[in-house]
């Protein structure tokens, strides 16, 4: 079904219960902007459909490709946004994407101290903990302690780099490829890359039971 | 430090370097209206009506009490409304009338 076919259909809501004051405000603002031709009638619905395709699975595919394709990895590190746009991933906002590569010497972790900037184009909407005070406040001050709370222990000789996102620059962590995955397909590799690994709070790793079964 | 100095030197949304409790790894399924609010933000940015930067400043301009008491997307929609009033794309009267109309759709008797 094309997006136009249902551009004017009502947008589904949670149910018939009286919506909250703020939900009513959202509906009212949207309808007024459409009535005034400030935005198109189907645009919100189309945007919702695009947003539904932007999940951490997209980021996982990008990371797995970077692991197996050195030329792609180099382009991705040089210019994240342009490289992803080549793949047909468009950006909603006027933001740059910087890809941060983890190595034996450097571990990257991403935060937004001011608000909740996040690479939504490739990871979707952020988890609540990313938007709440403890993570935003502490990550820039005591990243090792924050990482330890996620169960991620970083050796003292590994530098931790904290990147603070802005409305102009978003970050994606390129985790290290787990060992003993030399013969894995790109698809199998993508399954190892979690959302949290791309924020940098955990490593990409082979789940223990998978490792035993192999 | 005076009792108000900290209000000037740090914006209500500025968290970096403050003390914070343990990280609770909480997540929730986004409600349909929250997703719509997010889609609205993206569409407003695409049309250059409200940029991401303006949105953040709009949230900051709500002041610390509202920032603290409203949920994430409640802050966004209220900030959008204030910015749209400032830009004279909406008037408070229009919004009030439309909100009454939307609410009336959900009244049991009104259908």
C-alpha cells in the first residue's frame, strides 16, 4: 500500500478513553498545522512509517558491514552521514554523524548531557535511561563507574573517550569485532551488535550459550 | 554562592558533571501520541518551522519547575506550542478552540 493511499485516514490512537491534556494538545497542534497548510496532511503518518524502519537492527547491519568491508569502514569513519546516505538512509535533521571506532587502546561511550541527542536515523528512539539524569550527569564525570554499572569493565590501560552529542553532531560507536568470528557471515555478525554496544555502554560479544553450541 | 546563582550558571536541562544516583536501566514502549509527537518534531524540522536547536531552547525556556514535572514528550509539545505562538503560526485562541473540539470527540455523549 502506498503512503498516499491512507494519507487522510485517521491516525490510530491508544483507544477510546479520554486522552490526556497533552495528547489533546498534540492532536490539536497537528490538525491546525495541516489546516493552515504549514505541513502536509499525510506527512506525520509517512514520518511514523519511516521511523518504524529505524531500529537498532539497522545500526547492527552497518556495524557488521564495517567489520567485513575495510573500504566501507574507512568511508564510514571519514564521513558517517554521506556514507549512510549512499545506502539510501536519509536523515531527518540537519545533523552530522561521527562514527567512533573502538580499539584495543580506546573505548568510546556516547551521552547527551543537555538533552537526548541520539543517532535516531540508525538506532530509532533512545532508551529512557539515556534521557534520564543519572546517565547524563555521571557519564562525563565518572565513565568507568557508569560502564561498570552496565557490567562493562574497562582495563586501566584502555583510554575511555566520552562524546557529548549536540543537535548538530550525533555519534555511533563502532564496537570491536568479537574474537573467533572469522568465518561468520555478515548477518550472523550483525546479530552480535546490540543497541547498547552502539551507544558504547557494553561490548559486542558472542552470547555464552551461542559460543558453547558452536 | 547566593541562593539563586546556581539557577543562572546552569540551565535546567544541563546535567553534565552533576551528581546522580545509580543508573536504572529503565525503558518503556513509546505511546502512540509520543511517537506522533516525535514525528511532528521531525516534520517541523524538515519544514524549517522549528529546528532541533529551537526545540531544545524551547524546552529550557519552560523553566526548571515545568522541566522537572512534565514528562519528556509533554515538554516537547508545550515547547512547540510556545514557539508556534511566538512565530505567529498559531494563536492561543485557535489552540484552545481546537483542543475543545478534539476533547469533545471523546465525550461519551458527543460521540
